[in-house]
């Protein structure tokens, strides 16, 4: 079933994309909005509960602010917290993030499994970035937080990596802006390549469900089609949006 969570101020909530670490609202406000979104995902049976450790999240946020080189990012503080919390709750052994640019989106997911915010033992947390220079920077960033190598970034096409991945995929994060005129339309190609390895309990996250809704038309229609997936929620806590689909 398809549904929507929309915070009342989603369209006035703003961040500076070049200074992603600046606080844009009181912490209680951010925690409250993210808590409501998590509750909505629990009601849709995508998440089993809504609990995550806020101190570990802050340790993660501080480490990223200190150690990552981030030229820009569209991941707002609300979505950074939301991604961390979803991963802390789902605890994916295997997570793949497609289209990670400098690695900020990737670590917002992977930070629940590695580094100072780690709250469970992960197996493989894989970021995929098709531009080699960006993949190298993302990998450098990630190595500063996770010396273990459980989280890593590879320079490759996410469609191929997902298709060749030999194990179950517990969480798939989509943010690739495909080359060759495909744009965000590549989400559906990546999801279709991943489907044989998704299982009941897997979660699929798709960034830009609001500001790229038109370019994601086919993807959004696919995940929201009645009967295809048990539930899909358009989580709107900012102007970008995150479609959260449960398998
Ligand atoms: C717009 S960026 C994502 C930025 C992210 N939303 C943030 O705020 O940090 C999309 C990235 O996807 C990458 N990309 C495009 N097609 C890809 C593919 N097939 N596989 C992996 N990465 C891809 C692009 O090179 C680009 O770095």
C-alpha cells in the first residue's frame, strides 16, 4: 500500500548545501519530525520499531563533520538522522548504496554499522560511484571513519554491481543520477537488477522522491503499484523527499 508522511514545514525547511554541518533548527524539532516519520514507517510495517540510540547518532554526525571532505550535499540534517535511524533499526548485514558522490549519503546509511555510531555488526556495506575520482574521494572519506573495511566504496556501475552481488541485499539505497540521458530514471534499472536478492524484510530507500518526482515517475509507479511491494511510504521531511519501500 502506498502512503505519505509529510511534516508540516517540509517546504520551508532549508539547509545550505555547501555547509551541511550547520544546525538549521533546534535538535528537539529535528528529533520530533524524524520520530514521526519513523512511526509512520512502523505503522506501514516497514520497520519493526522506531528505537535508535541518539547519542550514537550524534557521535556519527560529529565524526562525519570532522573527518569527511564534502564539497556539497543535498542530505539535510533531518535526512541524515532518518537514514542513520532506519539503518540502526533494520540492521542490514548487507547494504548497497548506489550513486554516492563524495560518500556523505553512503555513510549516513553505513554509519549505523561502522565507526563511532556503530550499533550492530554488519557484513558488507558497499557504496557504488561510477565516476572514479568521486569514488576515490568517497573511499578516502570512509576510511577515516572505518578502518575495518566493512564499509567501502567502489568505482563501478551500480546496475552491474547489484546484478552480480552474490548475497542477500538487506537494504538498498538509491541516489544515482545516471549518465547517457538516463538521469534518475536509472533507479528502476538498479532496483530490477537487485530484486532477485531482496527478501521479505529488505528495505529500499530512494532519495529525491519529491524534487525529482517527474524523473522518477516510472520508479515511483513501480514501487507504489498495489500488490507489488507490501508497503511504500513517501517520507517528506524536506524538499528532496525519500521513498521508503518494504519488500
Ligand atoms: C547527484 S549525486 C548524489 C548526491 C547525493 N544526493 C548527496 O546529496 O550527496 C549522484 C551520483 O550518482 C553517480 N552515478 C550516476 N550513475 C551511476 C551508476 N550507474 N552507478 C553508480 N553511480 C552512478 C553520479 O556520478 C553522481 O556522483
